[in-house]
């Protein structure tokens, strides 16, 4: 009893002293634990919303909903049968290839044509391409309504048909996706046949336009040449001259001879008058001869030269000279048009293009799309990165609040 009595006053005051501090520490720890628990709940909700739920949706889609798509591939090139570009290749390369280089411009035209509405219309007319995909409701990402507009059909078509031009090789890589391997190959075969017709028509149309222009110019030059020739013939018939210029030169020669004979006759007359009287028969004969020469010379000068007469030889010669110059111009134009037509036909042959199938369309054995494991792994990595970035942003905002 004596031992227990002094102990009670010692233990009794020690209990409230220890209880106060221990109770305060417990409250702080409780608040911290509650805050950490709330933060963990927010992180879990964020993780579920940003990672788990999207991954589950993607898993459901790729496992149960996504349709398998088979891919048929082909490689083609647009080559020119002849052309100046072949001169840029070494002789050995030309011998090895046997054809001229690819035509980049026409290949790009073909790429756009393959992905155009015209090609889609041709596929629908021949294979009913849109009906192959329309109404398949199971795959929501590759669903096409049966009543889809032309714009929606073209957008859907361009997702499944691709044409990529390789700058290094000059080849056009064409891929066609379909839900059936045989249909994918059949669609690509039809695209290549239609593309071949497009390339041939494009190159031949360019060649025809060039040759047609040269032919039109030749026909115009030929009409001008014949018109100028007829004008010369009519002028010759009307004026009774084969060559007015040559006739004028001959007429000038005659005048020169008359003038020479007249000068000689005057000299002889002076000599006769010096020896004989003016009534001598020889003198009168010489005078008669001089008058005849003078009259004839006046007539010839009047026929050759005149200011107003339209039938005088100088006017006729000038008109004929103008017609002759016009005729020569028309003739030279006609010759140039003939040469231009020949050159146009040569150049047109250089513009002829042909579609060369390097790799034929294949019949796929297995579906290449969708790549389920690859897509799921990629999606998981992206979602984790987004989740980490979002957590970092939220943590930075909370730190600035504190």
C-alpha cells in the first residue's frame, strides 16, 4: 500500500501532458493522409480517363469492330517513246533500259487522275466500287452510307486508294485497300487499264493539237499561194505579157537602139549636106529616115514611160513587180509551212507516252490493315505521354497556388 500511494500522483499528472501533443500530431497526419488520398483518387480518375478508358475502347474496336483490309499494290511509270530528254542519258544507260526516261509531268497528271472523281465514276460503273463498302455498319471508322453524297464518296475513296510518286525512281506506287483480296486486285487492274487509256489519250491529244495547228497553217499558206498565183496569171492574160519587167527591159533596149541609129543618121545627114545640095536625093532619103526614126522613138517612149497611162509598160511593170514580190512571199510562206508541218509531226511523235507496268497488281494473302498490335502499342505510348504531360501541368498549377 505504501509503495502504490506515492506512484499515483506521479502517473496521474503525466497522462494529460503526453495526451496533448500526441493528439495534435495525429490531426496533421490525418489531414496529410486525406490530402494524399484525394490526390491519388484524382490521379486515378485522370489515369482512367486519359489512358485506361481510351485503351479499352481501342481494344474493343480493334478486336471486335475493325474490318480487315487487304492491300493490292502496283508500280507503274509513264515513259516517252522518243524525245530530247533521252539525249541526257549516257549511251550505256540507254542500251540497258531500252526506253527513254520517265515523264514526270504526265506521271503527276496520272496521279491526280487516279484519285479523281472521274476514276471513281469509272470504278462505280464497272465494278460498283462504292457498294463494296456501303452499309457495313460494324466498323465505324470505315463506314460509308448507302446514300452518301458524291463528295463523301470521293473522300472515302481517297482514303483507300493512294498513288505516291517516287522522285528517285520516277515510279508511281499505287495501292488499293478493300475488304476482299480478289476485289482489291480487280480494282487495281481496272485502275491501271483506265490509266493507260488516259495516258494514251493525253499524249495523243497533245500531238494531234500540235499537228492540227501546223496543218491549218499549211492550208492557209497554200490558199494564199494559190491566190497570188491566180492574180499573176490574170494580170498576165489581161496585159498580154508573160513578164512585164522583162518586156520593159526589152523595150528599153529597143529605144536605146533607135536612139543610136538616130544619132548615126544625123551624123550621116551632116556629111551628105557637106558634099551635096539639100535637094539631092540622098539627102532627102536620109532626112526621111531620120523622121521615121524620131517618130518611132517617140512612140516607143510613150509606150514605155507615162505619168498617167495605166497601160504603159512602166506602170504595168511596177504592178507586175508588186504581184511578183507578193507571190514570192506567199511561196516562201508555203515552203515554211510545209517544213513546219513535218517538224510538228516529228515533235508529235516525241510527245507520245505509254504506261509501263513495272510491278503488276498482286493478290494479297493476308490483311495488312489494321495493324492491331502496332496501333495499340502506339496509342498506349501516346496516351501515357499525354497523361504525364497533364500531370506535370496540374502539379505546376498546384505548386503556384500553394
